[in-house]
């Protein structure tokens, strides 16, 4: 049943011009950044070669793409998630959804995984773009894997936040604004805490995302994202359960 929901959501996404426009827009930005950084690397290659343990092709050309991708995804995911449940409420079809022979867990997981799968398509294309220079240069595949893992966890986290907010309102635009506000708040909350060991710094998404850009894959950072994802998914399930009991 979850697979059926994923298939339905993906078909709905690709039937809408928003998904295609968003995908083209994101790939256009990532390609521009990638080509610009490749040009910078070619111009600085002689200077970089003279620096002991200096940055290589991956650090100069690939890592900045994923760094920019994180910011772009932060603002783009709310556009994908805003309609997941809010549109059902607006069209008054939520009653058919929650009365179907499906558990609330199946509904939420199906919609969540469909959004994540869409984002993974974008990340996979970006990954292939990074590998395109492999025949002509040396890449740090470990660092690239770390970046891909980090951006995948980040996209899934933003998706879970957006899905939960979409469960709270029947206005997709309001859902997009609120989910962006929550995600952005979790992103920049560490700016108010100069101490790296402070609680605010520990709950900041940026503090746990940045190590992936440096090639650091630590269990505590992965666990942070998984916990945030599970919390918002459980909250979404509870919210739909409340709607079913009231109907």
C-alpha cells in the first residue's frame, strides 16, 4: 500500500508543471555553480599544486555545489510538501483519504517517501554531474559520498518538516511559509550561540550538516537527522489520527 501511495504521489508530482520547473531550476543552478568552480579550478590549478595538502578538484568544484544545494533545497522543499495534505483539506477530499482502508502510518510514509524519492532523483543527477570530470581528473569519492549522504539526510529532514506543517492547515501557501520558517529557524538557530557546545548549537541543522561537507560521517550527525525525521513523521501520523477520530 505504501508503494501504491508513492506511485500515486509521484505521478501527481510529474503531472504538475511545478515538479518539472523545480527540477530544471535546481539543475540549472547546480550546473552553473559546477561549471563556474571548474573554471576557477583550472585557473588556480598551478597555485594549488604548489600548496602542500592543498584543496583538490573535489574540494574546489564539487563541494561548493552541495553547499549551495543545501540552501536551495531549504527554500524549494516547502514548495513540494505544501500540497501533500493541505491540498486534500482544501479540496475536501481528506475525508476520503483517512477513511480509506489504509493506516495513517501508510499514508504519511507514502507521501514522505515520494517526496524523498523525487529529491533523490535530483541528487543522483548532481552526483553524476560530479563524476563527469572523473576521466580528466582525480576525485575524492569518499568526500563526494559524504556530501551525497548529507544532502540526502537534509532533504529528508526538510521533507518531514514540510509534511507535518501540511497536516496542520488547508492552505498550501501557508504550509509552505510555515515549513520554511521552521526549517530556517532550525538552520540559523546556532547564530545566537557562539559556544559550539551550547544546546542551541547542538540542535541547529547547520551544525550537523557542515561536517558532511568536510567528509566527516559521524554517527551523532546521522542520528540527529534521523531523530528529527522520525519526530515530525510521528507528529504527522498523530495529526491525521486526530482528524480521523473527529470525522
